């Protein structure tokens, strides 16, 4: 007796880009054998480099905002200490004392907000740097490229969920009956 069927690879991987940038170079083609880590295609590093520069500038601005908030808090705390000092020639009203106390609280909140924005800027810079390092898409497994779904000049974003490429590892085959 005979059985009809086909042999299929046990392992097939669809390759997606982790960043969206225009493809500038196809480094492999359908049918090519690739080792794990081999470059398949190159993405435009210029746009991603600009994102790093923008994130650096945002981080620098956030550092300046924290310094300004620190200075304002120090000034408000100094005024509060002066207002609470032993009586001076001019007596302060209860409203002036409360305003001084409130100013310190506002400056503390401003500083916390500036620090939060600084942490966001640090995270954006780290992500921009990571994205910039990912301008070369590599093979996640050893195998043969069975499909490449993108061309030079296109962006992975244009594919809307379609993999950039598919790689099959034919070292282990399964019989589909």
C-alpha cells in the first residue's frame, strides 16, 4: 500500500522587524540557506539615528527642567524658613505664612513632575538607541529562506502584519498524510 502525503519542516519561523524603517538593502533572497544570526535585510539607520538625537535633546531639556525645579524649591524653602523665623520688624499675616507653605508644596510637586518627565525621556532614549541597533534584520534560526515579502524602499509597517520573510529548518521533517 502507498500513502499520499508530503514532508514539511518541523520548524518554520516568520521573521518580523522590531522597528519600522524603510528597507535599504536585501541581504538574502528566497532559496538562500542562512545560519542563525545571518543578516537578511538592512533598514534605513538615518531615520532611527534622528530619533536617537531627538531623544537625547528631550533628555537634556528634562535635566534642565529638574534643575530649574530644584532651584525654585530651594528658593521657596528659604522663604518659608525666613517667614517662620522669630518675629521681625514686619509681622506676616496668617495668609502670607500659608502662602509660603503652599509655595513649598507646589515647588515639591513641580520637582516630582520634572523627575517623572526625566525618567520618561531616559526610557525614550534607551528605546531609540535599541531601535537604532536593530537596523539589520537577522535570521532567528538556521534554515532556508522560503519567502521574502518586502522590497527595497518599502517599510515593514506597509506589510501590516505580514512577515518580512519565512525561514524553514529542514533538518527535521514531518510527514503530513
